[in-house]
């Protein structure tokens, strides 16, 4: 049996022997194409070669390409052949061979390498492609009735994304036999049934489709073929579904044995979903696409949550999907060595994402269940957009997941309503940053068209003689600019670095004959450099000769921070491991912010070691070199690339002798010694699986030092101590405070006890009871109550009546022992009769009562009345 790995290898060997350059799979993140969410076909990385916008280093290529297609996500696992992640075997020609050779290669590889019985092969061609027909019939010898002409929907391919190469195509099919068919006499390729299975698509690229859908002839015709590896393996291994091919079987077996659930019956679909999605997640995350709330990241989150929903359906209550990463890596890691490097990080990101969703999925599911049980399938009622939105927003249910579950119960969802809810949420978010819009930005694209590329001289020079190519003010293009006007200038050449690759734009001056244009920021749009700023004096005209000069100190500080981020990345990889990859960075003159893939917070020890290592490399005064070389060579030499960066074919490689090597267009110091000193300010997490370090060099470090110094001065002056013996003095102050606290406690206790004693001494006997009363001031209700209590405890048969003026108001508290109550006294009743005398009301229980009033002057009268009450009550 040909295994999936055999197929990859034999495909590569075959086309290598036919003079093709074997090109590694490009990232799932398409690097040159914002119109594509993911790499969806082998040809994606070759789009510029078909378009003729790059110079060709070879004219035939072959690849095994990682692909991700998610438009049919809700079918994946339920059908025999839908996948999100798959591999595409493809051979390509850029102005080299065309239809005849492409057809011959496909036929030869099918019959002699894969051993497919030629009798079983059928082909389809584009309806009016007589040339292809002749080749199949005459050169290959396929009988005429096995060459089927199909229309545009089937046999015209492309482009991938909104624009690019496309053309008629021809497809190869295997006839699996009438037992798979529909029985119709006319059954042939193109029929909906299962008999003829397409396995190889040969695209004859002739056109370039522009963004408006117009077809123009391609500068050079080409070939783009694609054969789905998993589908091919299904056919060759004689199984019925992609999930029964060797690699997938290993995964479903793993899931079955780890979960203790048999791969049969109701468990089949969930296990297929889990296996399939675990592959997609592993590959996408290896290429730097992480689950998030937007764009590609959100698609990934949907895949992950869908996998989790199915694992829950199997009855697995714990995070499980992350455990499938290891078998994926061990099966496919030989061909894709990049998988192993990131596996640990990926597992931990998936696991934390699983935990997060498991927290809400139970509640979300029961909510969804109860909504669905209230909707009669087929009644025309739908699940409302509002409900779908709440499930999304509160329980983390991707819309498509809600829709899929609802569809399983025969209930449609109001998608428009959901989108309207989403839009109003977005609108709420947008309002806050609208104000930041710059009036000048809207002319950037026009400036690019007008001026083309700017020559950048700033790697070596700090000033240049230049000519003004264009001036744009807030009103648009202008020939002249007056003092005080905000504008941007485009020059033919410039030393100003336009913000890119995380490095901020330069500041400086553009000057000529008394005119001074202060550059406050520099941007780069495509390859046009845009100098934003204000004319301080004089006049500048389009076409005028000027001197453009960056602020050299500012640039030196930026250089130091930029080279330091390279040292930081290398140090992080040494200390934390090779899975560390840059996920974003910002470098300015004050500090750097560096985001990288890593699964847990760094320990103090790790932070210390990284900082140490970076400083060592700085103090070793290592040379920093830059070199321009072909991308391929750079990557081969081990230069680090950032996954979502767009690189040209020739790239700039920045290396710190023996320590770091990165693709980078930024500006750097020539020797690490110029970085001076490096300090990590903060380590934190901006999102799952990503850590962020903020650090500084040179002025940034000095400023932080100054800030700390000011802070400690403020502390010392507030405590009135000198910095020299601050710690000793603070310890003394704390000691004294502790002493004082003790003292206060003691005094308070003494106070209450002695107050109670003196009250007891003043007790009057009234019949069988002892009566104590006193008007105090400044004691609140609680203090009065504790005092009354203390007296009652110590003095048998007592009635205690206390009053206090507190905060301009009166408080009365009465307390009585049980024997006094037996003798006839009732605090609650006494209070009812006397509270009015302090301008208030209140009552309470027989043993304790409290009241407040507006009139503190009434306190002595109230206490007298209470005494009278006692006399009456106990006589
Ligand atoms: N681009 C074509 C496809 O995706 C052939 O590679 O099918």
C-alpha cells in the first residue's frame, strides 16, 4: 500500500527528475495577498510569477502545499471527503511547458508511478478546448468517449482570491465502477454520483483576472496543477473516505484509545471532526495564526470551538483537543519539521482556549436547547438574530456553530438579524477612535500613484540632497506650501525611514533657502515615503531642491532599540526555547515592545537571565552586519522571519555576529556596544499564547532611572527621612506604630472599664433595682451600647440609661438585667415614652433599646423621665 508519506515523496521525486524546482510549502498565511484569508491552493505562492511582476529564477516548480479552506466547515466530518486542512501536490510552469507536457506528466505519473489502471482514467476538458481534446485523444490515446466536455463552472479555474492567474482546465477522474454509480446510462464525469472521482486538476493559465473581474491575457501562459493528497490516498488505498487513509486512521485510533470510546456508530463523526480540526489547528498555529476575535484568528477559533463541541458530544468533559497535537506532530513532523518546534506552545494555547470555552459551553448549550425547543421545525419560525448574538457574545458560540446546531434540529437562523446586532456592536466600538483620523491620510494612495517609489538612502546617510516630487496639504495636491500649513512631502530620495516593520518613522528637517519644513513623522505607503509635518518658515515648491536631514540622535536611539529587539528575540529563544517567535513589535526612541509566542508568564529568574544575556552581547561589542540576499538563501541560512510579514524575493538580513540573524528592513547600530545598556521594564500577556516584553536602552533606561529616583525622593520627603538610612528608619517607624497601636488598644479598654466603674459608683437604688444614668458627649450608638452592657454585666439587678450628644444629634440607650425586667422594667416601653424628649422616636426589646433624636438638649430631661419610669414600674 502507498502511504500518504510515500505519495508526498514520490511526487516530489518524480517532478524533480523532470527538471522542476522543488519549492517548500509556503505558510498558510498568504504573504502577498490581503484578499486571501488562507493559502487555499498550491499556486498561491506563485501568483506573482504568473502575473509577471517578479523576475523568474526558475520556470518549472513542484510543491506539496499546506492548504486551508473553511467555506464548508459545517460539513467537515459529516461527509467522506470534506476537509479544512489538506495538502495539495502540484506542478507548475511559468512560461515554460504548456498543455501537452502538463497532460503527459499527469498521465505518466498516474499510470506508471501510482500504478492507476489506465482503463479506469477518464478526463474532462473545458467545453471549447479542442487543443486539450486532441492531446488527450491523439498523444495519450484516451478513447474519445472518456473525454468529457464541461462548462465554465467545472472546467475553468481561478483566480485564487480577488485577482490573478486563471484559465480553462482539464481534470483527471477515476472510474470507481458502476457499483458506486447512479445507474444512469449517461453517467460520466460531471455526474453528481460517487462513481467518477476527480483527483487531479490541470489548469492552463492564460488570463490574468483583474480586481474588477476583467480577463486580460497573461504575459506568459503557464501551468498550475493541483491534486488533493488525502483524496488521492483514498483512491489508491482503496478506502471509502479520507478519514480511513493511513494518517487519519492513526489519529482516530489515538482519540478512541485515549478516550476509551469506540470509533463506531455515533462516535464516528465527532472523532473525525476532532482529528481533522486538530490537524488544521496545529498547522495554522505553527504558521503563526492564533485563535482570536478577528479575521483569520476568528476562523481558527471557530474550528477549535467546533472540535470542542464534538468532543463534548462524545461525553468528554475535560479539554482533549490539545492532546491530539502530539500524534499530528509525530505523524507529519517528518515532512513538516516546523511542527515540532511550536508543538508545546500550540498545545498550551489550545488547552487554555478549551478551558475558556468549556466554562461557558454548558450554559450556552442549555440556553440554545431551550430556545430551540420553543421553535417548531418547518413552522417558518427562526432562531432570532438577537438570540444568536447573545449566544455569541455571552457564551462564545460562533454564529456558524449556532447555525449548525440549529440546522441539525431543522431550525433556520436569522443571519441578517445577527449581522445587524454585530454591526451595532461594532458601531459602538468605532465611535471612540474616529477622532484620530488624519485629514492627510486620504491622499496617501494618490501620492503613491503620482510619485512611485522613493529611493531610501537612510541605511548609510543621515542627510540627502533631494527634489520635492509632490506636496499634499489638507486640501489635496498642491504646487506650493505656505508657513504654518500642515502637509506631507514626497521626495525623489530620502534618508527618512518610513514607519514599517514595527519601527517608527523618523523625525527631522527638510530645508532650502530659508524654508524649513519640520518632519514630525514619516510613513511608508508601498515604497513611497511620506514626510508628514509643518512648514515653519519660508516657502517650498514642487520640484524644488532641498536638503532632507533626519534628527540623528532620535535615529540613534531608535537604532539601539531596534537592534536590541533582535538580541532580545535571540536571548528569549536561548532561555525559553525555540518555539519563541516574534508575534509583533514596536520600536521607537524611548522603548521597544516585543510580542512573542510563549505559553506562560516568565519567571523572575527567566527575565533576569534574558536581560543578562542581552547585556552581555551588548558589552561584547559585537559587529552588526547587513546583507542583501535572495529570500531562499536567507531562510536556508537560518535567518528568522516574521510569519505575517511580506517579503520580497531579495531580502535584507541583519546579523549580530554569532548570535542573531533576522530578515529585517529596519535601521540598526553597527556594533552592539552602541546599545549601551538594556533593561526589561515589564513582562505581561496581551492575549492567549502570546507574551509581551517592554524594554528600553540608552535614554529610555536613563529616564526610567530618573523616574525611580524622583519616586524615592518623594517617598523620603513624605516620611521626612533621608535616603541613606531609609530602610532602617522605615523599620523604626513601623516598630513605633506597632507600639502605639498596642497602647491605644490598652487605653481604650481601660477607658471603657473605668467609665463603667465610675457609673456603677453613682448607681441609685430604686426599690429592688439599681438605677444608673448619665449624659455623655461624643459617644456614638455603639460606644453607648458597649458601655451600657459593661455596666449591666458588672452590676446585678441594674437598669442603665445613657444619653449622648453625637454629631449634633441625641442618642439614647437603655439596658436592663433580667431581674430588673422581672421587677417590671421594660427598656422598649421606657424608650417609647421618653424618646420624644430628644426630638426622636424609637423603641426596642425589654432588655435593650436605642433611639436617636434631633434635640441633644433634651437628653437630661429624657434621662429624668426614664428614672421616673423606673420608679413607677418597679413600685
Ligand atoms: N489551482 C488549482 C486548484 O486549486 C490547481 O492547482 O485546483
